[in-house]
C-alpha cells in the first residue's frame, strides 16, 4: 500500500526519472509531469499528498503557481527545486508558501527523508482526526463492531506509550465483556484517555504559568508576543504528541490552524478583562497590578489555547470523563499571581 501520493513537476526528463525511481522504491505513488498546467490540474482536482516542483517550467514559473495552490489547498506541502541556487531564490520560495527549498543538484536521501517525515506526520494527524469522527458516530449509533474496530486502532496508537501499559491491559481484559458499542468506547476513554488527560492538564498549567510570569515581568510588548507565540506552538506540539499525533513541521502548521479555528468557533478568542472576571469572580482582577493583570490574561489565553488543542488532538470525544475546565486552570494561575503580589514579610 503506498505511503502517499506525490506529484512531481520538472521539465528535465532525467530528474523526473530519478525522482520516480527513488520515490517509488520508498513506497510512494508518483505522478510525473513536465509542465505547470498539468500540475495545476492535478492539484485543483484534489490529487496528491505532496508536491515536488521545479521553479522554471516551459509554461509557467512555479513561484507564480504557488499562491494559487496555497489558496485552494493551504495544507498541501510543496517542495521547490531550482538550479538558480541563490539566497534570493530561497527567500522567494519561502515567501510564496513553499515548505522546503532544495537547490539543484540536491541530495536524494535528504529529499526522501523530508518527504517521509512530513507525510508520516500528516498521516498520524489524519488518523487521529478520523478516529475522533468515527467515535462520535459510534457513540450515537451504538455499533459494537465499529466500536471494537476503534478500540483496536486506539490500542495501536497507545502501543508505544509506556504510561498506558496498565491501561491497555485493563481495556483488553474487559472489552470483550461489554455488549454495547457506546459503553465500550466509554471504557476505552476511561482507561486510555484518563492518564493522558491528567498529563495534558499538567502541561497546560505549566505553560500558562510560564507565560503569565514571563509576560508580567517583560518590559517590551514585542517580547511578550514572541514568547506567547513560541509557548503556544510548543504546547500544541506537546499535546499532539501526548495523544499520539507526532506532527512534523507541516503537521504543526495544519494543527495550529485547526486549533485557532476551534477557538474562533467556540468563542475562545475574546481577550478582555471580562474574561478574567468571568472565570475568577468579580473584583478579583482589580486586586492585581496592571502588569500582573496582563500576565494573568496572557496565561489564561494560553490555557484556553491548550484546552482547544486537546479537543483537536484527542482521539476520543469527552463522554465518560469530564472536559478540563478553564476555571480550574485559572485558579492555579490566580494563586501564583497572588503570591507574586504579596509583600515580602520575611526578615
């Protein structure tokens, strides 16, 4: 079974042949073309999991084609090759949305490694996403056979996680005794997701506290923005790996977009003092200094982002277990902030 479908566009027959042989040996399904028009037709029809294209082709420059590709398929990874090995070519490739730029002649092993790493990461994320959708449907239909299939797939994902060794054993020993499909998924959630949810809560709490402290003492807003962004990306990656996703660079781009979209849908982007008051209670925000209040707000938004990331990366919906609450994380943040505000009474 092919590991993925790759579209190759290059007007050099020899390069197309070499790439076809190498990628086919690696297990990929490869489609070849020597012009941009055919590549565009394939992409617009939804074909291909990844694109490898030369910059200069007879009918169109790839830099002119890239924006159109990104507009209709923003998550499609595109690797650009070029004999014009200059710094400006690399910059332009990045500006136009290329995932990777490889100067010709390129290292074939490096190219195969890049392709493999990213397609595997994207495939893992797709597996998690499909499992979540299948579980939601099965909870509604109570289909026992589908529930058993979902449990088998969950056990495959959990196989490499040592913290789930006991949970896997408990699930395997009791799953056969359950008749209802929905109850089987609830058991799987209790056994497999509970330890992961606890670790996810710990990771979110640590990230939120770190952001709250750093942005409270940071003298410059630009430092705040950069630190919050870096902390958010790191947290999303940690949560994705925790639940079995392990995204590569392209997977992280896709995942971050999904988390932000989830926040927008659920209204989690509201950033104002009212967020603090709603979560912590009226009047508590006023007890904090202006700078510490900003730190607290940044910490709360980081926590909200983490909770959204759980919803996106968790392979099962919340049914048997409670969804982590922002109010619980906010209580931890408030305690830390009040400790920072308290006068030093020692000595």
